């Protein structure tokens, strides 16, 4: 071996990073394909422009997206649903309740669902409407779609009001925490069509739209806190906080019985 060849070899060995690289073309591509065939955990930083991202978290852990006969696995599902962590304090909830306008329910014409748009919106035009976005956001496990890639099929959801859990999206309905019919008589009748459409598809507040087990959602219906409360007493604080916050955000009024019930529910919050 000549001195020149020895020098070249020494330089190659000394260059950082080369010792771990494959020198055979195609090996790295094969490794990537093999890795893609195996489901692995990854850390994903939420996109602040994506309404399905979890606000306030720096990352969520999910699985790499894979496509198979059962559909697509989405990696946007967070490790915990909305409302995780320490709940709102009693003082904070009472302050929010105190800021609500008290008035009798009234509207110049009867409520109709069509006044809030006929169906769920798909503002980002990704074929996944508001229902799908809520299911993606609230699932405690990676979500799979039906073959059309638009309809959520399986994941892991827990009804925050009665504790029912299921991996089947069909078990759940998407509930407006403040029902549209109540919003209508509490002031939404005076809004523009666009304001009502945005209220009906509100993904900014993580409690405005929630995945509820079907029968529980049917029982809740259009009822207000003086007419219905979560079966789980441990959920009363969150319910009162969400209801009062949403009404205050959208400048919707409450009746006196409604306000009194919110105060009672707030009594279950931590001091």
C-alpha cells in the first residue's frame, strides 16, 4: 500500500459520521421500508394552525401513519382528552358565572337546526368534517378511518359525563355542550348565519363540542343545567365551567334557574 493510499484511508476514518453510514447504495432505503412496516412510537409537535392540535402542549405521542385494509391510522390522537389535569377552581367558575347576563329565554321565531347550517362543516377541506375532527382530537389512542379516509372508524373514547368508554366511533355522537336550541333562545337568533355556523362548529374551545355516548347525548338533548347534569358527580365542575365559559365567550344569556344550578355545580370544584 502506497503512502498516498494510507493517507486517504486515514482521512476517511477520521471524518465524523462516516463510520456509521452504509457504503452500499440502497441499504438505507431498505431500512426505511422495513421500519415503515413496523408501527413505532413517535413524538409529534402540534401545528398551531391545525384546529385538531392540542392547545398548550408541546408534543403528543402517537403512532406513525399506516395504510391498510382497515383504513388509515392517524397520529394526531393525544395521550389524554381535553380537560386533562387540574380542573378549574371554584372561584374562577363563580367569577365566570357572575359575568353572565340573566334574561328569560326569547326569540322572534322557533329554533331550526338549519339556522346553524345543515350539517358539520369541513373548513380545511380535508374531507374530515367537524365530527371527525372532534373524534381525532378526543381519542386516547391512534385513530383508524374507514376505507374512504374521511370517516373515523376506531380509536378510544370516553364520555366525559358518564364515563362510558368504547373503541368504536359509531358508539359516540358529537354534542354541543351548550345546545344549539338553547343558544338560539339565549341570543343566537340575532347573529348572522356565519356566526351561527361558527358556533355550531367551534373547535377553539375544547369543551364546546364533545364526543358523548349515544344514549347519554340523547338524554342530555337540549336541556340546560337546571334540567340535566352529568351522571358523574366528578364531572359537575367541568360541566359548569364549560357551560359558563362558552356562554360568556359568545355573549349568550342564562335564566335565573340556569344560573342558580351553575352556582350549585360550581360548589363541587376545588377551592
